[in-house]
C-alpha cells in the first residue's frame, strides 16, 4: 500500500469525512484499483465503472472500519462497511470478497505500467 504526505492525508481525510462524518482516520490506501463484479450467467468477472483510489479507514461509530474507492470515472464511489458479513480472499493482485448482499466483488490493483 502507499503513503501520503501529512498534508495529502489531511486533505483525503477531510474529503472522506464529507461523505461519512464518523471517519476518524485513514488506515491504509492504494493509488489505483478497478472494481469488478461476478456475473453468474456469463460465469465471468465484469469490469464496473468504478476505478480510483482505495481508502481503508477507521470510524468512531459501528461498523468501526470500512473502505471506499473514490471513483475517478464518475460520481459513484464504492463504500463498503467492514463487518462480520464480509468474506475476503487475497489472490494478488486481486482482492476478492463477498459482501452483505451476497454479491461477489473483485478489487484489482492497477500497476502504473498498465497506464503507459
């Protein structure tokens, strides 16, 4: 995961708090990820229109942790509370999980060389 300067972290935290005032701190982040969902009919992963910076954060209210992808493609961010209903599997560069809605989701780290 990446790190931000103190000023960058404060700006990012302020931006996240506009969407969720209970966020107290950023636990970790990575600069560029893309979100995929599993389509059972096609039996394959499909890229969504969510791509951007992934923030893992702490909250002062329940649930006490969550993560979000601040979307660079449009105004729709992914916001996911971390609770007992989430199931994770790490297969680098993919983070697979099943959320509370029983949807299968994949977060894929995008390497800088893929944008060149």
